[in-house]
């Protein structure tokens, strides 16, 4: 991995040493976010790794699907890791963390119960930051072709002859 002119290396030992926190969903290191439960990692360039981990958790809480892996949520929010939106995202996540602290938690990602995190999100759902992230997730998450089979969606039908001869009139569910 590279970040600017610095070369970042992540060894297995580094990954394991950063993931000792019990129940941690993400390992946050210098310039990367990695999953503790699956084999994926993401390099961040303009956002702090902690910010990206919080953004991924926020995405999962806005559109919760237990059968969708974190890597798809990470791909959905990766677009926010750019120079143009970094300041807005950093300040939005800071406000999210401040709301979590105001409710007695160390930070948003350290809020253990989903219900508590949703309450924190409800408190800021009228903010421009929340609406931007929520709106971006609609396409960022659901336009990933790898996610479609998880929801039973086969994709567009025109190239396959349409829906008429492909189950449109199946009524075997009755």
C-alpha cells in the first residue's frame, strides 16, 4: 500500500496486534481500515482511518442488512475519501461522535448496541451530512452488481428477453 510518498506495509503480525480489542469490527491503522471478521482491507488517502471505520458503521446502521458483508458497505462509502469532501466528512463524523459522547458513549463505533447508534443517527437525520451519506448509499450500496444476488435481483432483463418469459407470470407462490 502507498499513501502519498510514504510506503505503508501491513504484515499479518501488525493486523493481529491492532485487532486485540474485544468485539472490534474494524482494525484501524496508519492509512488503512481492515475487517476483523473477513479478508478485506481498504486504503484511505484523504480521511482518517477512524473516520472511514465510523462511516462504514454509519452506512451499516442506515441500511442494515445482516446478510451483506462490511466490504460492500466499505465500497459504498469509498467515494467519500477524496480531497473535495474530506473536510465535510471529517466534521460530520466529529459531530456524530460528539452526539455519541453526549449520550454517554466513547464514540459512535464504540456504541455497542445498534439501537443506541440508530438513536444517535435519528438525532442528526435532518443534517446535510446525514442526508448526503444516506442519499449516496442508495446508489453506492445497491448499484454494486456483487450485491444483487444477495437480494435475489438478477439485473436488468432487456438483454435476456424481458420479464414476460422469465418468471413474470409465475404464480407458484400462491
